[in-house]
C-alpha cells in the first residue's frame, strides 16, 4: 500500500489501554479500514493481549461496532472493560 492508502487518525486510550500504550492520545498513520483492524494494529504496536471482547469503541464521539469504517482525520476512542459492582 502506498502513502495514498494511509489515513492519519487520532487514537484516544482510556484506563488500562492508556497504561499499556503509555499515553492517553496518539496520532498514527494507518492502512486499517475498520475499528477492529486498527485495534489489532495497536495491540501489535503496544504488545498487549487482546481484550476486544469486552472493550467499546467510538469514532468521533459516537459509539460504533468494531466493523465501523475509518476515514482520514477520525478520532478513535478505545474504552477497556470497566470493573465495578
């Protein structure tokens, strides 16, 4: 894939995901076309296990499914599972 196939996205990490990434926000260039593909790429990048089954994702402040498409300039928010009682 060439440079034209890359999107620049802002990723915001929360709680456990922020701790693993070492930052609460990062701007990345990616060829990922869905939220799930981006999440897999970030798991590889940050060397963490995949908790996706319990995570939530939002694009541009709207909660979406993992198969939601990504577009240039999107802000992707990743929320890990929340413990509590």
